[in-house]
C-alpha cells in the first residue's frame, strides 16, 4: 500500500478529497476479508478484524479477480455492479467515487507488489505470477467439480418440473371432461313436484 500511495498519490487525493473512509473488501472465493483505509496521507490495507465490520463506510463483495480488476481500473465498474458480480453495502457514493478515480488509470498492481520487495522484486514478481496460475487452475477445477455435482441434480429437478407440468395439464383436461359430462347428464327440471302429504283440494 505504501508503494501504491507513492506511485499513485493523486488517485488517493481525488478519492479522499472530501473525507477519509474505510472499506471492507470481501473476496467471495477466499475465507479472508481486508480492511482498506482510503486516506490522502496515510492509506492502509490489512486483514480485517471481526469488530471492524460495523465501523467501515461500505463493504464490497465479489470474486477476487473482479476486485483486482476494479482496483487496477481495467474493468467496466458499472457492468460489474449491475451484473451483481460485485455487491455493495453501505455508502454507495464513496464506492462510486473510488471507482471514478480508478477508472482509466493505468495501475500496475504486479509492479507495485514487486517494487515493495526491493532487491527481491524479480523473485516476488515470479512468485506472484505462479500464484495467479495456481489460483486460475484451482478456480477452473472448482467450477468443473461444482458443475459435475450440480448438473445431475439440475437435470432431475428439470425432469420433475416437466412431469409436474404435464400432470397439471392432464388434471385440467380431466376436470373439463367431467364438467362437460355433468352438463349433458344433468336432469331437466319438470313441472311442480307432487306432494304426497298435501291435503285434498276442496270439491
């Protein structure tokens, strides 16, 4: 974060022009949350504590790749939000201000990470590249496994739904047939019914 602040200080100043604020970054594919303080002079990024969820201005949730693309200004923020790939809770206007400040900026997160390691920068860049490859492979394998597990269930549910719909149509046809038959077999009304217990008429 110190390297990012040194490289892109105008971005931090634009975002925190009115006030400094903190965000809770929640990657949905990691069991970890990050506390990000946007401050023109002293920004901060670290693992979040449970008690901080109530003190942040807003929370951004989404897959890690989408969050990194947003941070680097390489994605269409509106598309990510409207497609619900990213979700916001809290003060939306601050997140929009962050998105606007990052939009169109050529932020190279990999170079910033490598630079922060000093003379070990090349090794850090290589390790980061390897970590990205491993992450993509794990994500691919997890998606394939999830599809393999849910596909048979989805097919069974679709079959049940189709059978239920067919049965509903059949029952509706049976009901119509019964109603038609009742109309045809209903006895027609005749004259006044004879009352066997009525008194004889006066002669």
